[in-house]
């Protein structure tokens, strides 16, 4: 007898492993009858998971932590036994802002410190003439997009809470908002950065992996009490999605995967654009300039699927830095416990010896190396922040 599951997702390429697991029959092979539900906003996904309308979801990694800590909403402990995507975001700016940054830049335009300092000069120049602050969009207050934007800006001397406006927009609305001049830039996952470039309304300024070499972006999330009541079902789901992640990462499967994701009920954009994303080969400017990065989006390779608690610790540290959460040893422990490497290992019958290949968990372009045993020292090293007292 098949076990029915309702699983929610946002139309983004980093939902690939989940979509492929269902559409290639990997979940069915594990005895699961999965109904994938396409959602438009992260608040919808979170709320439907929390109240039980969805059994599992494609979720922003920081939202899983915030929900478990009761930040910004009701407290619902979440378990994340699988990482659906490492990296995958990019910062896209309007044509006008791109020109302004390049006019002010002193250094390599692909160096995030050089662009951050150029942004600071643009911001200062606008303030001098009384122009409105620049508006940057991100997908949710508790999101890696938010923290990557802030990390980049602050490194160059821009205070993201004082010098610019940060607004929340669902991913599918980003491009139109940029085209209409409602925002000057955004940080979002694929494919929406590429769509802005293809439509001629923006330039991809940075891949988020320029800012942080390895950052947990999306997770497969379930309620903790559901995980405890349904361990075999969850293990079956993890196995199916892990099989799909491996499938996605095989170059010979990329064309098929792109076609699956291109379907209107899935991501719903051109297969060619999705293929470029999967290959890490993106058009970054309307003039056709291309850029390649093997680290742009990791779905299954380099042990990207294994949820590492140190990633959760870094995300929690950003919440503290920007005033979203107080710092406490207990909260840090709770945050790290959201990323359930034990459930991943149990489902796939793997030992810890098969852990991450990359020796550096983050590799941030600015600031000290992150040490989860000294979050206080790490946060004290930054001049700009909103840490709660």
C-alpha cells in the first residue's frame, strides 16, 4: 500500500531533487504517493507545514531554524534531514545601478569587496543630493539571501538597516519589480536572476558563492513530531530525494532534468535557462557576457545533501548579528539540532566518514573564519550589525 504525502515547494531550481524524485518515480519506488504542491511564497510554505496541511516542504534553511526557535512566528520545532541546495543565489542589479557601481569601482568588478565599496560610494553620493535610498529585495527576513546581501553590503561599509531599504518579495515577483523600477536590485535563487538578464532589465553582479563559498540554502523540512512518529516514511523520502540528487548531478541527465523542471506545474520557465543554471554557466549581462562557476549551485555533489549543523550555527549567528535573535548557548544548540545529519546518515546507512569533501565550510570573502564554539568572538569582529544586547 502506498503512503500518501503532500509536499510543498517554491518554483526554484534548487527544488530539483524533490521534483525529480517524484517525476522520475523514485518516491513511488520507496512506496510513497507524493502530491507536489506549488506555492508562491515562503510564508505559505512555512504556515502550511506548521499546521499540518503539508507533510514536508522545500524550505529556506533559516526559516527551519527560526520556526524551531519561535522567531517571527509561532514556535514549531522543525527537522531538516536533507539539504536540497548549497549556494544557488545571486545578486542582480538594475542597469542603472550596475552602471553606477562600475563608475565608482576601484578594482575587479568580480571582487565582492570592490563592488561593496563602490556601492558605499554610490549610496553616499545619492545621500548628498537627497535622492531616495536604494531598494534591495530579498525573499524573506529569515533567508540566506538576506544574510548574504547584508554580509556583502556591510563589508563595504554600507549599513543595510540605515543606508538602503530592504524589502521582501516572493521569488516570482522579483523580475517585474526590477523592470518596473520598484526595486534597484535583488538577491534570489535560480532561475529568476537569469530571467532578469534574459529580459534585458538587469545584470548579475555576483553569484552568492562569491560571498560565501558554501552556504546551506534550502532544506527538506518536516515537523519534528512528524519525524518522530513516521521514521520509516521519512527515511524512505530521504532515500528517494538522495537518489534524485545524484541523478540531477549526472551531466548526461541534465537535459532531461531541465525539461522536467520546465513544466508549467513545476518551475515553469525555459528548459535552456534551467540547464544553464544546473551547469553553473550563466549569462550575467544583457550583452551576452557569460560566466561559469562549478560552485554556483550544489545539489548532490561534494556531499552537499548532508545537513551539517555548523551551517545552521552560521545562520543562527547571522540572526543574532542583525537583531533577529538574542545570543544564547541554548538557542545555538537548538539551531544546530535542526540540521539532522543523523537522520540523513541513518536513512542512507552512511557513517560520518563520508562527510563533506570541502575542508572549508564557508570561505567568506570578508571577516574571520566562522567558529561555532565562539559565536561571541565572531560577531564582535564586525563593525556593522544590530546585535541585541
